[in-house]
C-alpha cells in the first residue's frame, strides 16, 4: 500500500484539523495508508511572545514547509488564515477544504455578549484585526494581548485575568468547546481573517501523485472564496497582523466579496464590496483592495507599518 504522511502543528486544534483531512483522504483512497507527523513551529515554540516580536511572516507554517521540502512529509495541513499569501518556492496550495462558519466569537463564560459587557471589561486577543474591529464597536473595552492555544486562553477567563476572549468560532467547535461560545459576532461587527474557517493542504510543486491524493479534500466553492479573500490581502501586502478582514460568498457562478480595513485605534474604517464571475475570483479580490487603497486605506496601513 502507498504510505502518505501529513505534517501538522502539534496543538490539539491543529491535530484535530489534520484528522479531518486525513479522514477525507482515507475514504477516497482506501489503498493509501495515511499517517500524521507533528512538527513544532516557531509560533508554537514562542507561545508567550507577542506576535509583534516574532520576525517575518509564516511563523506557524515555516517548519512545516521545510519538512515538506525535505520530503519528511508528503503534504502539510494549515489553517488558511495562517498561510502566507505568496507560495513558497517549490510548494503549492493544492486543496482547500469545505469551509465551516468563518465568524469570530466572544467566548469564555456562558451568556457573555458584546452588548452586555461592562464598561472597561478586559477582552483577550492576540489579533490586531480583532482588536481594531472591537475598538471600533466598543472603544470603552480594554484589549489585553493574549497568546497560547484555545484551552490556555479559556483558562485565563476562568482565572479572572480577562472577562472574555475573541476567537474563531470554528476552532472551538472542532475541539468540542462550542458551549464556551457566548456570541457569534456578525460580519457587521468583525469581518473574519481571509481564509478563516477553511483548511489548506500544501504539497510539493510538481508532485502529481500527492496532488492526486489530496484532491479528495478540495471543495471548489470554498477554494474560490478563499482565493478571492487572499488576493485582497496580498494586494494590501499584508498578513495576519494586518487590521483587515474579508469574506467571500460563492453563489450561482459568481463571487461576492466584502472587506474592510480598520485603523489600529478603531476610529477609522473603510468598507467595500465587489462582485464578479467565480473564474475571476482573484481579480475581484485585487480590485476591491485597489478600491480601498484609493479611498485612503494606505494611510491606515502605514500606521501599522503594513505598506512601504
């Protein structure tokens, strides 16, 4: 039987996500023995360091990509929101899984909602995007930088260090922690990170056998939506530290993309929307980024050093 090794980060969520992909591949290819290899990334090794202190981009994927290039694994599974928008030489993003709910949530204690939080409540997040959108909606709240895996962040709520945390809701559900969600935040409040809610499967460029195997995990509508969002982010020359959100929907052969860029203090926000044929999904993303840049988004991005 053909042996096929999938690389993943070692967190409980990353392993669970890779198990989802592994199950898809096993069902499609019963003649292939699929196994999982965990790889510790820079982001995991420096779990207490603020994102601003981590050099470069891709600190949750670099070591996985090295393992792939060195042929220690045949494929790597990533959260799409963590994957840099430019392909690493020698590698290609070949499959995007069916996307789950991409919305962010307010999590921690039962019943916690954005409207019922007291003035001055402490909200934990490591994401400049979430912090900026939250400040735009509730400038009276205190943003507390917080890192670590989902379980660690929830323990900080239980210990009283913060009143709630902002997280991707799908991650909580994948870990069986949906009961810790207080409120799913609508797109009018926080637009998700490009690719949030979807998983990406990366393989070596030109590895046709690996491509054949991982194709079973691909969901075309999700892939086109994610490509539109990532094209938007790439045009802004930003990564996961950029205070920008985007969400695309594919329907009847067309893509509808909405996106926003917010100043770090939340006082200024630029929103826009673009539509186009699904075959032009990436062009739609780039066009919407250009729209926002022409309206002044470049000034907002300079505030976080996102543009040159």
